[in-house]
């Protein structure tokens, strides 16, 4: 697999429609209508894949972002660390700030779904970049919940003060949100490379705000179902007797 392939210009790519029509897969008992609709959909899926690749290229081509302050964090051992320290051996860092402030009895269920989806692949992700889960609650409290969920691979940090949360629009007028933030280290400087900017202002009618592509496996799986995501269902921390 190419490390960071660049998609050729559209005029140099084979037509998505031609590729879809030439695809040999057929399913037992499928109707002519099903095959026609599936071919139409496959052409759109190919175009979507290409658009995702183009967006990724656009993202990688961003100019240098703003330099970050020396924000402070506490790790599981109580050590005071700077943002620079969270990179470890890497020059790229992903921080996910989850909604688990000290005023919350339990963390946000949707944040929990996303953080849980990062735990299993964390050893793979960390071959290429550093990964840090950040919250306003004490690390011991975050870790206790992590162990309850069976998470074993993630590193959790507590923000020292609320400057980090306020500066990056995570804590606004006392209301806490979540944030996906990608950082780049250049010598001793840390710069914001990319951050999710979607919100109510960028949401389409009838849809919750979300990224494209959506990083949460839960929603991607539901998008593949006949029912879709639905309009009134959200993950929960406990499903009780309805768990299976």
C-alpha cells in the first residue's frame, strides 16, 4: 500500500460508472432491479471514496497552523506535563477531549462510544502518531471508568485549569463539549494542524452535526443498515437487559 498516495486528476481516472458496471460480483437470487440499483450505488461509493481521498489531500496541504501555548496536563502518575510532552517519540499527536468534567456523574455516552472505538486499535495508531484522551476530571476518575469499560490501551490526561478547553472552544459559557484536535510538532513548537470545526452552524436540516468522514464506527455501521442512523436514537452507557 502506498504511504500517502495522491489521487490523479479526475480526467486521468477511470469512470466510476464504468468501474461499477464492470465489477463482477453477483449475489445469489438477486433481481435485475437489485443489480441495477446496486451498480448505481457502487458508482456513487467509488466517487465518495475519491472525494474522501481528495479531502485528505487538501487537509495534508494545510499551511502551518497557529502555535499552541504551553498547556499543562496531569498523567496517571500525577506528573505535570506540557502539550509537547504528549507527543512522545512522534511529531504528530491526536488529542480527543471528551465530555467528562468533574461536574458530570458519568461521561457522555457518545464520547464513550468514540473513545471505546479507539482503544483496540490504539497500539496500531500509535505506530504512526501519539494518541491522548484528555478530560477535565482527575485522571484516576477517568481511568476508573476506562477499566469499567474494559479499555486497556489508552492514555488519559487531566487538563490543568481550563485554558485549554476555553481556548479551543470546548468549554463555552460553562457548557462543555468534545473536540478532535490534531497537532504537529516542529522542534520545540507545537502547532494546531487540524481540528473539527463542524457544529450546529454546519449541520444539514434533520441531521446532527458530524464530521465527514465520520470517525465513529458506530455511525458508519448504522449508515450501512436499512434503518440508517435514525432520528431519535443515541448510544447509552448501559442497556441493561436489552444489551443483546
